[in-house]
C-alpha cells in the first residue's frame, strides 16, 4: 500500500539524509534505542499507518520493525520540507 513512500524513506536513510527530533532522541534514551536500530526499523520494517496532522496537513508514517537484537520498535517519521526524513518519535512495542 505504501511501497513508493517506503522506498523513498529507505533511500534517504541509506544516504544518511535524516534528522532525529529532540523528542525522538529523548524517547530513544529513555527506551535504550540506538540510532542504528531506528535505521534498521525503516530499512527492514514496514509502514503500518499514515497519519495526517489536522492543522498542518502534513503526512507522517508509523513504522514497525525490529531492533538489531530482534525486539519490536515503532518509529514515527515524515519527509521534511527540505526533503530529509525527520524522525519524530521512537518507542518500544509492548510484548505480551
């Protein structure tokens, strides 16, 4: 469903054209998630949802994937105005 968008995100991640928001960095520190894990989620995981901001009409995407140790991670990201990926938040998925 989001194959073209996913391809664009992956291409930008591979070329290092991404930014981590302050909020994402704080959440990564809190959940002990490394930058490499965020990259891995976008490179090997999938987009499970598209969200549209009501005020700005910006599209952001929810990715689910695995960290390098195999744990489930969620990433919310968008393509920013300058054409780079902007990682908005990162979280560990709850496991039952």
